[in-house]
C-alpha cells in the first residue's frame, strides 16, 4: 500500500464517493437482478453476458466519480476508457460475476477501485442483494453490514493442508501445465470450492477462506480488490510475483507463507 | 404431488410449523455462521464437516415438529431416526451445504420436508443470512422475502442449448461413464455453474436456472425440495426416472422436455 499519496489526506471524501457511486449503481442493478434481462453475447465463442444493468450501472458510477474527481482517469469494463494526465485512475466493474447475476445467485458484486500510478490505494466491493459492503481506504479494510462497521482481518492459515481455496472454475486453467499445477494444489488443500468471482476475495479479507487462484483476470476483476485484500492482512500478486494491478494470472492468500507454498508449486510447473 | 392426504386439510398449521422450525434453527445457525466453529471430519476420507450448529439446529427443528405432530416419523441428517407407524415422515437437513457454511458463503440452507409414505407433500428451504424462504404446501410453492410472498414459477426452457445448469462439482461424478455423460450435457448447455447445493433447487423453482444434475444425493438433500420443485412447475427424478424421495442420482429440470433431453444423454452412457 502507498500511504503518502495526496488523496488519502481526505479519506472521508474518498470513502463517501465510493459509497455514493455503489449506491447509485445498486439502483440500476438490483431491480434487474432476478428479472428478465436482455442478455447479449459479448464474445461469439463461449458465453460472456453483458446486460443493460452492467452498462447503465457503470455510467452511474462514472458520473459520481467525475463529479468528485473530474481530473482522474477512469477504466471501466463496459464503456470507453477516460485517460487523463492525472496519476489517479479509477477501475470499475459494475457487475463482477455476470454469470452469477444472470443465474439469480447473490455472489456477484460491484467493484470500484483507485490506483495511484500503478499502486492500489482504495477499493470497494458491494453485494447489493445482501447489502454487504467491503471497503478499503488508507490503512483500513472494513465490512459494512446492516449499519455496523467491523474491521476485515484475514485468517492466519499458513499451510495448504489447512486452507480453504476458491477458484471460479478449474476449466479456466486452459493450458495443460496450468491445469496440472492447479490440480496439484487442489489435491493438497483442506477444501476447494468453485464459482464465486469477487465474493471469494471478500471472504478472504473476512478471514473465512484462505486462498484464491485464478488465471487470466482482467484489470477490472482484481485492481479494485487489492486494497481490501492487502489492508485485511492478506497478500495478492500474479503467479510470477508481480503486482496484480493489471490483472493476469492471480493468486491471493491469507498469509505470505501460504502464498509461497502455492507459488512454489505453480513455479515448478510453469518454469518448464 | 399427493393432494388427498389428510394433513393438507390444514395447510396453515403445516406451514406455521415449518416456519417456526426454521426460525428456531436460524437462531442456532446464524450466530455461528462466519464465526469460529469446531469442525469435525465426518468421514476419514475427504472432507464432510459437521458443526455444532448442524446438530443443535436439528434438535430445535425436531422439537417444533414433535410438538405439532408427535406421532410422525423424523429422519434427520445428524441425529438418530425416529420411526413410528405413522405414514407421515419428516426429512430434515439443518445445514445443507456445510462446505458453503464453513466458507462463509450464504448459499447453504435449512431443509425441512414432509413425505406421506413415499410422496413429498410439503417442503421448505430457508437461507437465514439473506432471509429468503422457499416453501411449498399443497399445490402452492412460494417465496417469502422481506415480508412479501410471491409465487415460485419455474422457467419454460425446453432445450439444453438455452439452459443454465448447476451441479455441486463435476468431481462428484466419480464413475467415468457418469463423468462422460455429465461432460456431454455440460458441453450442450448455455451456461454451467458449480457449487451451490440446495440453493440451486430454489433458483430452479424461481425460474432463474433450468437444470440441475447431481450424483449420490442423500434423502435429506433432496426430499425436502421435491414439493418446492414440483409445485413451481419443474420436474425432478432419479436418472432412471424413479421418484427422487430416497435420494440417489438426481436430475431436476424446468420442463419435462428439458428433463428428457438430458435423460436421453445420461441413458446412452449409463446403459452400457
């Protein structure tokens, strides 16, 4: 975490802007959740649905951010990037977990994050149906639920044999060496579960689960979550130990020891 | 559905008993959700956690049922069966989805169902964290959320190519022919998702998803859900078209046409 950045001198405005933005987005997404939706296929191969909710919610989030911070860059999943000379850049995913969204499952989330140059300095994940908010600014990571604020603290799990691990689906480990590495790690953990996108990172920050390994994430899938993860005490990086802010092959763990045990296995397969 | 059964002459008492039972269970389960738990390994191989929440909640559910219907049989997941001469038998799973429960994921549920001889005549699934209740008695299946009651109506999806399918994890299809059959079906559906136990059947009844295929379910995993599924308009059976009330290899679909398309594929693999 970068703490000497100017914007963190006013975390109140920062926090209020993120909360206002996600509230505006929820007014779009929540009424469309579990309703009939016009679903388009973003990719001709496979199934990557984009909904009206997704685009309209991003527009609302951008409006709130632009009002508070007109000179900042904005990178969203749905609309064109706004690129300025300012080192502050917002990264937005209005509906992370669109597959959960269209299945009626309340494990999707709205992601809003802030980078200073290439370092995550604030982030928010909200689940409008459950009303849960996970937010990080400065040194804090907090859980807001039913009007109560509690600190997010990751678990102290240090070994794969004790770890609960999540990934969206093993099918995403498309390369045989990736899949072999994943399978070896899955064979060592206490419990492996599939399918909850951003909600898994929120559960990691909450100390409920211990490890997440995913290939090929986009920037908007992970950048908004970095401050939440790191301020809870957990760690996140790419599989080759670089910063996660640009996306890519991502690993997040409750402790550095657990991260390293998993990275050693990934390293062994991916070196070849 | 069996509608000439005596107990359905008083669906009010039946519904109130189920709601009171799940409310009593929630008072045990919800405070332990996302808290530290003593987790035991039910099986020496694999990972089948039983929590204190699970046992205590079942005890509470049994107390409520025994007060209302002292002569009925009761089959629970955790405690000894109560077997009487009465044809009415309750089937209880206090925490279906214990893996979700211990991961902090709000997709587990409390299941309470009633069989007359071998026919499901009532059932309830509740998710205490979200406050959602799915309940069926007589001819009705309803969703209770934030004080509002709405009918549960399954989708009209008739073809695999349009279907959203759920299964807990493909890894449960342990036999190679089972796995091959599952994989062929997964290759044909619009979207396949993993990992939400009873919540998937609730989403099927809600018309959000279209198909669920799972091997080796216990009676308590499925019997309480049958009335909810059937009264929403959806269908459920074993893979060889027998009643699902005893558990086994289960398939549930939004329409008979969709069920048959999937069963034809299962049949082709499992006949050999």
